[in-house]
C-alpha cells in the first residue's frame, strides 16, 4: 500500500474507493477510545473535517498534552514520523499531526476493506 502524501490525495482515494464514510467512522471510533470530545457526521465535508480535527489537536497540544499523546497512541501514529516534525510552530505542527492521524486512520480502513 502506498499511503497518500497529501490530504487532497487521501480524500480523493477515499471517495474513489467509496470508503470516505468508513474513514469517518474509524476516526470517530479512535477519538472515542482516546476520550476526545469530537464526533463527525459521515456527511462532513473534507475541509471541515480537517479544520475541526486540527483545532482539537492544536488545543490538545497546548492545553492537554497527555491527552494528545494518548490520542496518538490510540490512533497508532508512528512515533518516528512525529519526531521528524518541526515542533517550533504549534499551528504548523497541529496541521502535520492532523494529516498523520488521518493518514493512519486511512491505512486502517484500507486494510480492513482489502483483507476483511
């Protein structure tokens, strides 16, 4: 599997394979397990999805760092990828982490669809 390298590619691939709703469902499931108070309707626009998730990630980084780490653990975001990011600008970091979260959730959905 080649992971999408941009948010736009990820969403395009999810729509092409008719897995966008499953992507949202898996993200909601992971957010619930991580005790993050955020729920997306399956009809949420991709731009709204990204902005709302990024806002929550930004707040977690700044206000509830342990909850942020728990979210990364629950979603199973690669520690190596997180460490490779530049943490000097928290807003940019939150955008990058948001993409890594969505990328990992997409990977879960893709594998479930392919091998289930």
